[in-house]
C-alpha cells in the first residue's frame, strides 16, 4: 500500500460571485499542478491562496484525483 499514488490536482480561478463556484473565465484557470499526496497538494494550495488574498473572488481548490480514477477503492 505504501506505493499507492494518491494524486491531487490544485487549481483555481476567479469566481463570478462569492456565493458559488462558477468561474468567470475558464480559459484563465490557473492549474498549479498534480501532487503525489494531500500534504504536498495542501502546501501548494495554501501558497496560491495566500498569494491571492487581496482578490476576494479568487479561489483555489484541491481535487482528489485518486478518487476519480478509482472510485470503488475510496
């Protein structure tokens, strides 16, 4: 089990409103990267989120790719 990759995607963009998760411009999404575990994805997410703190509409997310790739073994 130690060799199991638990891939995570970190990405973000500017939202149309603070009440939802609809992006203002899909062509302007910021794909930070794919990471081998949640801990490293969280470090990247936190850095990007903090660097855009002055823009209330900017949001970054962590997607658990391993759950999408193998939903039966979640």
